């Protein structure tokens, strides 16, 4: 089972992924040139590199878990899943807030 520190890290990764994929690479923003590069790539490559906030968060969580924690396949699946869930939650809250 995930501990509170892992859940917190998953939440921070979700914030990072959302900020990168939905804010920083938009038109006129700091990393817009990176979005131009992503647009030239096939979708299956571009999405986990930042074109899709959910896909990017999954990649961040996948690799951060491997580097940071003692490996457990069940915890790894939960860690990636909760990170993606947090991004979806953040995206939903911000969408409702903007409307």
C-alpha cells in the first residue's frame, strides 16, 4: 500500500505534469517551442513526452517510482494510477473553475 509520502509525491507529480502539459507549452508561453516539436512527432511518442497531461503524468510517475522507491509491482501500479487520477482531478477542478 502507498504511504502518505508516496501519495504526496504523486500529487506533486500531477501538479507538475498538468502545469507543463496544459500551461507552459501553450501558445505564447515559455516552452511553446517544445510544443512545436511535439506537434511534429507521432502521437504515440508526443503524448508521453508532454502533449497529453494524463500520459505525461503516467510517464513521470512510472520513472520516478523506479528511481525513488524499493520496487513493488502493486505499489508501482497504484502510484502511477493515483498520479493520473490526481491530474484528471486537477483538470476537472480547473475546468469547472474557469466556467
